[in-house]
């Protein structure tokens, strides 16, 4: 495919000699895209890109990633600056509304979110229908989907006010649902939200408090929670966000769409990686065994991969991982856990992988999940809750992207095509004539 820069048209020549002009579109930053929407209509061929490695699925103004340079921007702001200077709800406001809030809007937004944190009491019975040993992601998926059965007054997606109320509800209620899933699994009473606490403090409170005694929230841990939530809030058109958009493109309600996003996030190649990091560290068990696991990761015949290393988009360094790395050290230091065997093991794994030829050549750096897994483990979250926490943070991104999609006048149902490799048409054989 040759580009004609002057007319900003790309030229595609097919094997039968036909030549087509396809418009080249430019964003504000980032690679241009070749607009192939007319391709099938004019040439009768599809593009083929199963992992979407070269496909832009939508136009968006929310998040920009330059994977080569290791840059992540939300609405133009660097993730490092947001993580250092903002609390989570400021970033949520930015993602949803496009601008950072002024002090009054910030307060107003925090107030609104805090007024939606409680759940309809009937929903508590839904939790009781799950087995106590159910994975918290399974419960989260089910309960978030069920919100559409409780909040009918915010499921009309054509009404901007209802869309906004649904967005606020999802952001406000997801920590309550996540922590209730945890409390249910360990047989403790549900802890209700408190409006005098900020978003991260309230999350820690609902997670770790018990009615029998006061829970004192550590500033370091609350700050770490804000950072973890900010770093996971949005990440452009990743698998779960694309799932939310695709589900939403049919006109499904936002609660159902976010439940679909949660299902997609659950997989170990996506949000499940932070949990997989801890399982891997437990499996390695001792610093002396790190090398043998690195050797396994290098072996093409062995499916084993180092969890928490590598990224589809960041081929240099994940900027979130850098912030998360310093947060991990801060938390481990504050809790006096730097020298616990698991964290020494993690540091050794990181050191060896960063020097190893295979990892260096393939540009497989520790990703955000490597450090968030370690930090969450140190704070006291059980590994089965790690992905749930990711989902709590990513709900903001899902909701922002879903709203953007619904408001886009060019929005159509997402309907990819395929390269069919099955049996061509053949005559039907009645059952008595078969075999
Ligand atoms: N350990 C060992 N080898 C690896 C790893 C790893 N963690 N990741 C990639 N490779 C190898 C892979 O075998 C392949 O080798 P070859 O070229 O010889 O076939 C090469 O590197 C490219 O890998 P890929 O699977 O084609 O790359 P991808 O872009 O499709 O996958 C990934 C990206 C994140 C799924 C993958 O790196 C991986 O499985 N990492 C471990 C799981 C993980 O940490 N996931 C969290 C991702 S970050 C959170 C998020 O944003 O959701």
C-alpha cells in the first residue's frame, strides 16, 4: 500500500490489478489511519486483522498512548502528573468531562458520587445466592449486570440525564459491590459506605473494617489506593473497553455493558495478570529458583510466561509501571515488608529479567500488573481481589468511553466480518442416507 501524501489518499493495489484510493485520516497526535470503510463496497474484499494489531476501531478524545515512547495521556495530561497530583475522582471527572475540575466542581462531583455509593438493600440477597467460595470477579460480573434490574430510571441510553446518572451510579457503587463480594467470601458482615471518607479511604474502610472495632485508615495506604486506581482508570481501546463499546454499540444498557467489560477484564492476559503474578511468585517460591523460571519463559516449547512482563502496546516501558514501582516501594517501606521473602523474590525476578537477553531483545519489561500485584498483596488484599480492584478503577474508563461512543453521531453497531475457512456450500443429506 503506497501513500499519496499530497492528496492524503492511500493507494491499494489488489492482486487482480485493481487499484483503489482510500482516505488517510490524521488525529491530533499518533499514527494516521487508512479509512477502509468503503473497501468492501468498492472492491468486495475485507481487511484481516484478528488481534486488531493494526486496526483503529473508533475515534476517541479520551486517552492517547505512544507505546514506543512509553507515553500515556488522559485528555492530554501525562499519567505521571495525574498520579502524583490528583486524587482518583479528579481523574474520573477528567475522563468523563474532558477537563480537570476546578475546586467547586471537584467538591460537587465528590459529593454526587458519595450520594450514590449505597446499594438497593434487595441486592444484598443476590450476594447470598452465590457460593461462599465463588471468585469475586464472578460475583462482580453478576451483581453489576443485575444493576440494570434495579435502576430502571437510568437505562434509557437516549436520555443524556439518565446516561449521566447511570455513569455516577456505576462509579459510586462498584467499590461497594467489590468489597461486599469480599466480605461475603470470608463470612464477615457487609460494611456500608461512609460519606465522610474520600473514594480510596471509603474503599479501604469497606474492605478492611469490621463492626467490632474502629478501622484506622493509613495515609500511605489511602494515597497508594488513589494511585492504583488512577493508573488503572483507562487505557484506550484495550480488550475490556472494546468489549464495553461493542456491547454498547447494540444499544444495550450501561450496567450490562460494564458487566461485559468485567468479564473480558477477568482473563489472565488482561486484568487477571496481577493475580497471576502472585501465583507465579508463590510457585517460584525461592530466589534460588528464579533462573529456572526465566529459562522456562525463554523456552519456545514451554507455554510458561513470566506474568507481569510484556505489553501489547508498550514496547519500551509502561509509564504506569514506573509510578507503580515507586508506590510499591513506598507501601512496602511504610509497612516494613521490604525484606519479606516474596518481595525479595519479586525484586530479584525484576532484576534478572531486565538484564536477560531474551527479555531485553523482545522488549518485555515489567508492566503495571507486576508492581500492583506486589503492592496489593502487601496492603493485605487477597489475590482473588486484585482483578476486582482493577475493575473498580477501570469502570471510570469504561463509562467515559461508553458515553463518548453513544454521543458520537457516526456510531453504528460494531459488526466485524471474517475470513471463512469452513466447508463451502454442500447438499443436505437426510439422516437415513448418512453413514
Ligand atoms: N514471558 C515470556 N515470553 C513472553 C512474555 C512473557 N511474559 N510476553 C511475551 N513473550 C514473548 C512471546 O512468547 C513472543 O515470543 P515469539 O516472538 O518468540 O513468539 C513475543 O514475546 C511476543 O509476544 P506476544 O504474545 O506476541 O505479544 P502480545 O502483544 O500479543 O502479548 C501480553 C502481550 C501482555 C499478552 C504478553 O506479553 C503476556 O502474555 N504477558 C504476560 C501476562 C501479563 O502480564 N499481562 C498483563 C498485560 S498489562 C495489563 C493490561 O494492560 O491489561
